[in-house]
């Protein structure tokens, strides 16, 4: 269970994780040692999975992005999702409810690579059907989620 201070730490880290412990502790009005121990506890609990850069995929040359809905044979969901997650160009894979069993976010540098990536889903055993939507513009990204 997260307390108010934990939420404040996560909120500040989600905005920028490049600040030093000292800078972050000062902003949160905590002692640096207290901040470090709380962050280690949040990491150990899995609330903080890692630290990294927020990438602008189109700016990095990934001009084609899409959302692929995937229908998978009964009893083979985890196996198929694992194989999908290893495909080059797959950004994220989600287990979902509804008509489809899984959803993947994909990125490719050009139309041909995008087409090949979509076709590679159907080459995976137990993938029965896909439906792809092209992402035209990212209005808000996952890293912009504000924890309250």
C-alpha cells in the first residue's frame, strides 16, 4: 500500500528521473537517506520497475505505429503472447478482455517493415486472426500518466 509520500516520490520520478537523490529529496522535503530507502522499498515491491528515457519513436525514425488486436487459440494464450513479445518492432503486449485475446503496440521504420511485422503475427502458431489499426498521432503516452 502506498502512502502519500510514496505517491509524491513516484509522481516526481515520472516527470523526471534524472535528478539526483539530493535534488529530489529537497523538492519532496525529505532527507536523502529516507528518500533512498523509500525508493529501494518501492523497487523491491515492484511499484518502480526501472528508470529510463521517454522515447519519441517517430522522431527516432519509426514512422509507422499500430495497434494489433490478436485472436489466439484457447489454451495457448501465454505461449503466443511470449512469442509475439519477442518480435522485433513490438513495443508492448497486453492481455485483454473482449473479442480479441491480446493487443500489441508495434512500431516500424517504413511501410514495408510495418507490413512484414503485421504478417509475422500470423506466422506464429496459435494466432488465429489479427486486426490492425494504424496509429496516426500520439496524443498522450503511458509515461505521462499522473499518479494521484
